[in-house]
C-alpha cells in the first residue's frame, strides 16, 4: 500500500499549472454532462482558477454552495461567449476577404472561380484596391437604397398622419436630386475610404478577432468608446465645415436640402462626406476594435445617418435625433453633434427643437449673399422664415 502511495504523482505533475493549480473534481463533474472535451476542460480550469474567490490558498474548492455554482456557471458562459464571438469574428474577416476576392474574380471575368481558403489570398495591390472599392460602393448603395426606401415608406407613406402630417406632399424632383447626389457622393466617398479599408484587410489596424485579446469588459464598452470618440471629432469637423470661408465650397450642397427625407442622408459633397466619416476610420488606427463590432458599428452609423434625416425623433434626452438635425438644416449654425447634444450644450450651439421648430433662417443672413450662389436651394415652404436678427 505504501509503495502504491509513493507512485502517486506530485500535484505539480497532475496539473499543468503546478502545485497551486485547481484540483476540483466537482468542477469536472458539473461540466462533463454538457459535453465539453477534456482539452476544453483544461482550458476552462486554467482560466476559472486564476481569480476564483471560492478556492482556498491551496487551490481546493472552499465552497460548493449556490455562490460557487453561480461562479462556475458564469465562467462557462464567459468561456462559451468568448469562443462564439471569436469564431464569428474570424468568419467575418474570412467572409470579407472572400467577398473581395469574389468581386475581383467578377471584374476579371472569372465569375465563380474563387478560392475558399481559410487564409486570405494575395492579389496584386491595384486589383485589391479596385475590388475593395467596388465592394464598399455596392455595399453602401444596398444599405442606402434599401433602408432609405423602407424609412421613407414608413414615415412619409404608411404612418404619415402620425409623423409628418396629412398635409405633406412629396416633392419628387427634390427626392430625385437627393438620390442622384447621394449615389455620386457614395462612389467618391467609398474610393477615399478604400485605402484605410485595405489596411484593415491586411491587418495594419487595431481590428482584432479574438475577444480574449482585450477582455470581455473592453469588448462590451468599445462600441461606447467608438460613439463618444466619433461624436467628439465630428462635432468639431462639422462645425468647421460651417465656417463662412468653407461652407459655400463643401457643405452647402447638403444644406441645399431644407425639408430633408431619408434619401438626403448621403447627399454631400464627397470631400464633406469623407471628412465627417474619417473619425470612424481613424478609430481603428488608434483603438482596438473587434471585427464583428466594427462591421456592426459601421452599419449602425449608416442607419443612424438615414434616420436623422427623416424628421421623426424619439426625443431621448441627450440624443441628437432627427428633430435636432432638422433644426440644424433650418438654422444652419446649431446642433452640430452626430449622436449626442453634449458638445452643443458645452459650446452653446444647442437649439431645442420644441422652441425652434417653427423658425427658419435665411442662408444669406448667416453666410452672406455669396453663399446663395452655386447650388439650387430646396423648394420648400418658407412662411416662417426670418432673419437671424429677428430671431434673437
């Protein structure tokens, strides 16, 4: 018996983490019925024991009550969540590369001849640039035409009585002008964005796939950081575009639409649109951002841009919604924020839609007579149009 006992391996040999490692068969008993592989169990134990408050100094499970069970359940959930998000992130990266290669094959007249390798396939730089631009442009057009049409139908047709009122009459000439300008602008904005997107594809940005790389807390909070960072930069960029010496050349085309619709969401001068979209590209050069969250965030940005031009706002405190943005179009120098009203309140450029909804400023009073030249002004009802001085 003593000889048999002497053959039992030391704790350091029983577990890869050594004498202080987890020796809790109760953990294995809880996990085994769920079908986890032994290798998965080892990985889970290694992570679960690092900061487990229910283990004593010797690594033994000090409690097997409800709290310990909840802790083990949380660890299982966290581990599974990380694995799923990591797999989706890798799939997203691979899918984007496959789509770019599919576009490249289509442009080369080799439709259907696309390698489905698990690793990105190299191609000449000029071809990857061209394929990436086509991919971005077509994706932007699909998002724009699809969701702008849905938004317009819901707000201006199906629920018109509750949203814009029964007196609303569609100005199809203006809507067509919005569509034409947006379609052209998206082409150029996609072209200007292509080099940065190429850096994302080639791994030269801080976009990552494995959520464990920066932890679950950062994964959850990074979209908030994305919104705060982009909203801050866009406020100052947008305000700069309203400077008297800049406005007429870059930002006036967008402000030629006074009574906006969802179709005016991307009706910008291309350089104007790129400048306001640059913070989204800059973010992934500075901050780590999971590839799935990066894709979702860019889609949400597009949907939000469409939403704030449909004149309907949910009136959420602190949020710069459609009602605020409508005042921006009717008074020019106010409500510059993209998502929040914080910076407008800090710098005194906030105008409450409830107080300013019936006021319109004349563009020439804000920027001078020269600002009225160059672009067709929207044909809209101006019964409440007043000068800047009269509104003070």
